[in-house]
C-alpha cells in the first residue's frame, strides 16, 4: 500500500472511532522514503550554497559611510578622508570645483603617485567664472600633474562624485566648493564595491571622453 493510501485509510479509521492498528512495517517504509527525500534536498542545498554566496556578494553593497553638512564640516571631512585613502587612482566628476581643501588633498594624492583625473562643468568653472576660483583650482591641479577636462555638452554638467582606486565611490549632493560648507548637504562613500565603481567609472569615462582638455592660463 502506498504512503498516501495508508494515510487515507488511517484517517477513515480514526473518523469511525476505531482504534487503528499500527503497521510498523508501513510506517518504517514511509519514514525511509521521507529520509531519502530529505537527504536529496540537503545535498541539493549544499551544492547550491557556493553559488548563492557568490550572488549575495555581487548584490550586496560594500561598507557605507555617510556624513552631513554644514554641521562640523563633516561632509567635507569625509571627502578629504576618502581622497587621503587613495592608493592608485581618483576620477572626479564635478559641477562646481574650487574648494582649496579638496584641491590640496588631490595635490597631495598626486605627490604620492596617485593618478588624478577630473571632468568638470565648463560654464561654471571657466566660461562664467568671474572670480577666477574655478580656473585657479584647475591650474593648481594641472600644475601638479593631474589631467583635467571641461564638459560643455549639457545645460549643466551636474555630476558630483569620485571613484577611488576603481572600487570605492564617493557621491552625494556636495559641490566641491567652499560654499557647500554653508549648505545642508549629504555625502556618501561606498567602499569595496567594484561592481558599483565600474558603473560610475563607465559614466565618468563617457563624460570625460566628451570633454576638452583644460589648458592653464
């Protein structure tokens, strides 16, 4: 008798108020079938675990750190620490770019051999830069060996992010300008997420490719 028929038959006996006889051979057979099925399920689960772990690593973000301004210049501080952590490369995309502190941090990165490249909005930093603060910042970085380009392909080149060592991303609302320290701002750094970094780097490469080499005065 199959396991299903045995279950039905025992249910009918209980419904009629008859004390069932337990056929231990049939119970043993049903338990044996159940154990075999559990064993197969457990084996399949163990085989799938490495793939599930890999997918989890790919879909999980890296370590995230956030800061907000203007309280205690925390937003700028997180950006400066991120620049200081760079070992090989920093790719910058900016709208406003004139912060002396950020320029100095990028110059220090160049001095320790980090490849620094920027693409910034042309109008804000060159074309309509009446105070000359955007040009001053770009001049200083180019003199330090950084590669800078300006982008005029859009109404605004309004990106504000850095890709550090091709695996960390700094992003948020913060413009790389002194005036940002007076605003309500947010900064986020996602560390050790090369998948995300590749997506940002692809966007950066497209905007940099559209740009024109900045030439010092």
